[in-house]
C-alpha cells in the first residue's frame, strides 16, 4: 500500500498549500512541479530505481525545513513513501 500512503501525503501537502503559507511564488511553483513529478510516478507505477525524484524531494525538505516545518514534515513523509515503493 505504499502508493496509497504516498497519495495521502500528496493530498496533505496540497491541503497545506491551499492554506496559503507565506511562500514566494518561486517556492510555490517549485512545490507544484515536484508534486507533478510525484504524481507522474504514481500514474506510471514504475518500479525503476530513479533516485532523482527522491533527491528532488530531499532538496525541498532542506529548503523548507527552517521556515516551513509543517511542509518539510510532509515532504519527509513523501520521501519515506517513495522509498517504500522502491523509487
């Protein structure tokens, strides 16, 4: 069920973004692009070991950890779910 867990985390992140946290337009756009990449992985249900997606999410965690810890926590959960899926 890792795909379902990942989808739940994406939904949580989407809800958090809808609450309009104080993000720059660039930060908001970066998160939306990252979410699109994750959704593509879910749609494809690929089992390839593409670490670039997990790396991108980890970079986002680092970027948002100080000023937006709630978003960073959700992103960490996404990294975990990706790992559970073998991505």
